[in-house]
C-alpha cells in the first residue's frame, strides 16, 4: 500500500525536534521526500539521518525561517535536491512567557518574526511553484492559544491568532488554484517547547500543574498525535478540507 504522501516533496520548518521532528519522520514514512528546515542544524541532521536509516528520503537545511534570504535559499536547495515542493508544513515557532508589562518591543518583534513572518516568507516562496504544478497543500501550526488566552502569554497568543487567520485567508485566496491551507492547533504537548512552557508558566504563578492539565485536556498530548493530524491535513485524504482549524487538544477548547 502506497504511503499517504507518496510522490510528494515536503518542506517542514522547525522540523528537527518535537512536533516538527515527529512530523518529519511521519511524512517520510508515508512516502514524502522531506526537507527539514531548521536553525538547529545538528538536530536537523540527526532527524534526517534517522529518516534515511529507516529507508526514507530527507535532507537537513540550516535556515532562520524569519529571514527572507535564508528562506529563499532553503527553498532553492529543496528544489535542487528533490524537485517541486508540493507540501509545506509551517511549523517553526517559539514562545515568550512573562507579564505583559515586562515585555519589550524587541521580544514582540522577535516572536512575530519567528511565528508569523516565517509563515509569510515560506508560503510566499513555495506558492508560485505549487500553482504552476497544479496545486499543493499547506499546513500551519497554530495553537489553542489562538482562541484560549493564557496569562503571561499575550505576545504568544497574539502570534497564534495571526497564524489562525493566515491559514484561512491563504485558503480563500488560492482555493481556485487547487491550493489547500489549514491550521493544526495543539494543546499542551510533551515536547521541549511544551514542557518549557509549562515550567515557565508554573514559575510565573499560572496553574498548569498535572492536575490542571488533566482537568483541561485529560492528559498531556504526544508529539506524534499532532504529527498525525498534520499528516491528514497535508494528504489527499483532506482534499475537501480547506481553511480549517483542526484542534488537537482532547477537548480543551470545547469546554
């Protein structure tokens, strides 16, 4: 049985570790040729090597995806190695956790660059070749934080609200050119990013204890569970899913 991404060429930004790493491995296992674009070159190399060792195809490309020239170079490198990009997973992101009145303009600018500008740059860089190729699929990592605000996370919540609408607006503008764009919206997930978020919120006096997380979403999520949701959105199985927000939060935002 062919994989669900057989014949696809996928770029995964922030694809070295955590949910991005899980997605890189899963997309490759499902037949995609995967370009892992991450500023952590050592981790990207490690994930790419694991994919190749398992019989898949992957390349690690070092880039800061908030930088226009580096994004364009990463897309060119992907094209030279694998051909036309058919699938883009805009996953790269980070977080700032601190009281709003203690945040700086520099932190605001940095977080929007990594979480929002990166999606703009990556999507703009691949859309022309997707359109010329007859279509493509884009998945953006949003968050429960796009709709459920958390104290100490005004900057982060704002960026994820932007991710939410970016995915929807791209879907509407490019639907008739056979481009699908959707957002996957994780809850609290067991990744380095997710565990750091929990630790820093706890230190700031926000209750995200095991008991609180259990009450909100039953348990902490696993990175592979988010990767599987992203795989569905990226695959042809989601051919009529466009402009959607798929929450992977075990009911957090339903309560």
